[in-house]
């Protein structure tokens, strides 16, 4: 590291130094500012074969005033020595005392007051590897021991002493001493390497400013596959023996990165871009600078025939994590109360990027569904605001929910739709240029939007961000033809009315004599009247053009009937949104059950697979709430009558040249018709595919393998259970293991479900796989609207456990060990 005085001059702009006396922050357990870090070097001696390690940190710090003590974070590392050295070489020994052990808050104290100025803080320590997937943790996969890291949100302190809060953006430099037969990676490229007979020390380059939660490393028998075509060097990194599963990731990374660089107008800001497959990982992915980590089954795919859903999920997660290189890494939230914006923006931009690069994925429809899922949760009386107060004691896992990701994404979609894509992008570029390498709050972003657009975006969004709930916008016409819009908070049938008023940017589409029109209206009062020439005589009106508004809507019966007759004029995205809004009105008691079923029945004739999939979801949802055991035969007959013709139309197997986006619908229909309904042809097909898969997994279409195994399991016995576990244990492909683990959750025999739980505790499964079995057996009655079944064909494995990812209908509940943004 350079001399502290020189370093302070170089980095003063990266970490602001307070001019006055350091004041205690409002949160008494936050780090104080008596002494501030400027840069940190971390030296670790690591061997995955052991259970503990040693380390040393050298931190360049600055004090604006005289001081005698200061705080930092260390939770787990035992500090064996700590000294402060001034630029003249005079050293002071410090004592370390735990201030809040549960928060990893440590106070370092000198014997007497020290003057303001620059110092180097040196600490030596010992620590044990974590085994819970957080901090610097050890895992054993296929007989090999590895070390990986997961530091967001407060877990860097478990690996080494540091200032473990996001506002402290500093330069980092890692040096790792490891057994000579192993590989090691970190955020930056290797600058130099030294060796002894038994070990090697990798000295990694210096990073640009970044917070501690983005530091990352890995050690083990890793394999590296170069990624050509990126603007910076990079690899897909795998555990031993899995480098042959990287082709899809190698193909996707360069175009996604290029699309993001084009949108932001800023080149990728780091020296390398490695992406690492982790076999035991509590999250789905994490946006570590220069070393993105993924659960292995999302990054690695069988060569030749990866499924449509797996490819779409990979594009989604990769775009999300890469977007964080700018939003979250280059510009970082000052504190965790803006976590929602960090994750929501990455989710929002990944939909735009994936739709542009891979239009066949139809990802915009999937993201719109996710936003509608957030609306369903946002309707609950007990729901909280998307922006929540966060203290140093807050468990951030509780913030990693679908409001953080999907309501936040809906808010950003609404802003872009209102001010226009060009102004939105221009505001983003101004924001990044102004704050690059710094820390910000959400107000900085809203200010950029307001400056570019001329609208008061902060005022418009205040109610959406600071208060819970979804507005319901009711449309009606005055006698003179003017449009009357009214708003109130949307509630489900049986819930008490709740207060709420928003500034609702309404964008409606309407058609008259074949001419399509759009109208922008800002509803700021409980009721307002607008003059829109020609609207009263429209052939149809659609109140949420492009599904960009975060609101529910209601039309009078006559306009509703006109829209139903002309629904084919809407885009597939809007037709899916129409069905979702109709379902919400039905839940609110604002639509008759017969009318709702008529909508579903009519929409089942729609040949768009995403629309039909929404129909299947709507029919499945009826069972959860309305179908008693006595009514099940009638319900099954209705479901069969509606959905079986759809399956007949698309066929039991994909047709030649069929668009890939039909595959998820077929899987949904297999699940819907193959379990309780026990359609003989579907059950027979699933059993045949299962037998074939057990013999040769590559002989089965990957889009059908998972659901076929689950349907077969639903009708299966102990012999089939034994076949699945026997095939799972030697499987080396993450997707193959995933399919069998999913199938273990499909058995309806309670004794076999108990066997699945018992099996999950054996060494055959790692801790991540154990959690999937546990949550799968627990959650089967909550996915897709079919009690105790293989559901709609999409179970836990089809939903990315992206760090801080979404939790909508059919999603996995979040907890301390399950979150992209995902975080990532």
C-alpha cells in the first residue's frame, strides 16, 4: 500500500472526511466517524482442508480530530494484535473490546488521545471458516473442499475486521496464500504470484472504491473457461469436473454486457469479469465486483439441449447481476434503507436488456407478472411500505421480498412510461456521471429524473414508496362525455377499507374506427374530470396501456363488455394483464363469479401461450379458495374441459419448428392435468418420459423432464422413490440433480414425503439441496392452486433463488437463508 499521507490525498474524494467533530449517528450501533478507512489490504492464509485460518489486515485510516478510540466490525475473527502507525513510523498498541458481540461491533482504544491525521491500522487475527454459507465459508462438494464467500449484507465482518457498512467505499487489495495444488480468485486480476514448495501466494490487484459487502474470493480445485468477446477479460469458473457445462453462460455473457454498456453509456468499470458457479450457496447469485457468484444449477447447463426456462432464467439472473456493476457497485446506496431501489433497478433494467437481446424469451411478460404478484401482496392490510426504516439491528433478509424487487420495479416502469424512455435513460446517465464511485440516496436519482423531465418525480412517487397499498382507479363518463377518474386504496373482499391517495400517472389506450390512441392523465385528487375528445365514443378503452402503471382499474359494465369483445386488439402483454386485473376484481368482490369464469373460458381459446398459461393459473387459483372436497369432481371436470383442448392444440410433445416459448405452457398443462385430474394420456406420457429419463436423461426434452418426474412421483410408489434417489446420488449435472430433488417433493404418499425429509438430512444432499426438499414438501399446497400436487408444472426449481429475489404466488418464502439482487 502507498504511504498513508499520499493515499489520503489520492482518496479524499472517495471517502469524505468530516470537517467538524464526529457526531454519534442516530442509530447508536452504527459505526462512528472518529476514524475513517481509506483503503484496506487483506492477507489470508487459507486451506480448505482445515477448519480455521489466520490473517492480517492493513487499513489506511484518517482522523479529522484527535481521538482515543473508534469502532469497526469483527464478528468471529479473534484480534490477536492491533497497532496504529503514523507517517513518522511511531506505533501505538491498541486494545480491542467487544461493544456488541451479536452485531460484531468492536471498539479499539489507545492508551491516550492521539492527534488528527493519517495512520496505518494493522491487525492480526485468527478465525474459523463458517459452515452456514455466510461470510468466508467452507463446503465439500463431490469429495473436494472449497472456500467461498457471501458478504452481503453484514457478513464481511465474519471473515476479517473491517468497516462493514455500505457508505465506506474504499480500495481493496487481497493476498491469498493457499496450497500449491489449488486455485484462488478474488475481485481483481492477479498482479503477481510467489511460491514455496507447498504453497503459493496470489497478490491480487487493487480494486476501485467499493464497500466491504462486494469483496469476494474463492479457493479450491477450480476450473476456468475463458469468455471471448467481452470488453474486459473474464471466465466462467466451475468446481472440478464441471467446465463442460459452461457453453450457455459463455455465449450469453458478452452480448448482455455489451447491451448494458450501451444503455448506461459507461464502459464496464472493473478490470475483469469472472462468473463463478458455487455448489452450496444460500442465495441464487451475488453481484461481487469482478467475481459474480451463482448457485451452480443456474449458471451451468447440460450441453446441447438446455431448456427454454433454464436459458431464460440464466439470462435474467446474469443481466440482473451485471446491471449491479453500475447500479449498486459503481454508485452505491449510502445505507440499507435504499436496498429496495438497488435491487429494483437491477431487476427493471434486466427485463429491458433481456427483451432486447433475446426477444424470444418474452421476458417482459414474465416481469409484468412479477409486478402483478407484488400488487397482490401490496393489497394485504398488514403489508408495509417498500421503503422501510433499517437500523444496524435489522435483519435484511426480511427486506428481500417481492416488494423490494417487484413493487420497486413497477415504480421504475411507471416512471419510464410517464417521462419517456429517452428522458429516463438520459437521467440515468447524468446520475451515473455525477455519482460514479460514490454513495447516494434515492432522492439523488429522483432529482435526476425531475431535472431531465421537468416533472416533480419525488412528489409523484412519495405515496408509492413511503406508504403501502395499490390504488384502484375507477373509470366513468359524465353526461357531457368527459372522463371521470376516481381513486381509492384497493382491498380484497372482506377487508376493511383503508386510507390511501396517490398521484397516479394513468396511461390509457383506446381505439376509434380502427385508429389507436394513447392518453396520459395524472390523477392527483380522489376524483377528477378530464376532457379527452372522442374518448366517450371509443370502440374500446384499455386503462393500463403497456401494463406500465402500478394500479388496479375498473370500467363500467358497458365498457368492460366492449373491451372483452375487442381483447384481441391488445398485445399479449396487455391480454395477460387484463386477466390479472379481472382476477383481482373478482377477489375484491367487484366481479361476479360467472363473469370471471366466462373471461377464463373465452381466454382459453387465445392461441398465445402466455395468455393461456394465465388461464391455467386462474383456474388453479379457484381451487385454493372455492373448491371444497365435495366440489372437487365438478372442478376437475371444468378444468379438464377448459385445459385439455389447449393441450390437444399444442400437442403432448413439441412440434417441429415450434417456438420455444410454448414449452412452459406445455409443462404447466402436464402439471395441471396430470395430478389430481389424472388425465390418462398425460399420466401415461409422464410415466414413459420418466422411464426414459432414468435410462438416458438426454433422451427427454429438458422442458418436460422436471414436470414429468413430478407427475410420475404423484402417482408413484416406494420403488419409484428408490429409483429417484439411486439416480440422484451419482448425477454430476446440477440440472439433473435439481430435477430429481424436485421430484422427491412430488410424492403424495405422506410416508414417502417423510422419507424425502429424512433423505435430505443424509450426506447425499448438501445444505442448499436440503433446504429445497424442506421447503418443497412444506410448500406443495401453496404453488399453482392444486393442493398436494405437482402443481402447474413450475415448482421451486423454476424460480430463481436469486439473492433477494421475488416472492409471489408460487414463490419460495424468503428467510435468512433464501433470498436476486437476485441480493443480485
